[in-house]
C-alpha cells in the first residue's frame, strides 16, 4: 500500500508504522541449505556398518499418543528394532539399541534426526562407550 501511495518505502518506515498501528509483519522464511557442508554418505558395505534410527508419532482413535522406534540396517534394509509405546524415553531407546546390538553386530555409525530421545546425554554417552559414531540429519530428510 505504501508503494501504491508513491511513498518512500524502507525497513525503518515499515517497522515504525507496524508498531504504531499494532500490525504483525510476517518475515519471509527461507530455508538455509547446508548440503554443501555435509559429506555425502559413502555406499554401505556388507555387514552392520550403518544403522538408521527414527521415531514416529501417531494417535489412536481415542486421541491417545503412540510413539514408535525403528532401526534399519542401511545395507540390507533389515528392520532391527521396531517398538511401539505410549512414550519413548532415552533409556528405552538405549535398551532397544543394546538388544539389537546383542542380536546383530555393532554398527560403526548410527544415523538419526535431532529428536529429544537421540540428542540426550545418556544416548550420546552410551554410543561413545560402545565406540559407535552418531550422525545427525535434518528431520524428515534422508541424508
């Protein structure tokens, strides 16, 4: 509207007018691309070299929350862990991963998103004790 009124338009004037009239100005949000900073994952080798772990969230018909945890071997695409609970604490995630390591071999790297159960100090410390590297990705992305 300021441009149509043939007025000088800049950030300061728009901010002053929005404050004066109590308007909310929505900023244009752009996603920052950091893909050039990440090293593309190497092709997986046979064996349990890399696991992908993720949690999913759903609701029952009566609106009760459900959380699921899945762990997949990136080479064989075999599902190593699949648990569904009302809540997933980092302790439950660690227990499930420990049982998967006991049943299969230890991975060199675990790829996961930045969920609370994966970024906890307990999960990080346990992975460090086991000699497993953690790799974090953007939520909802494959790499």
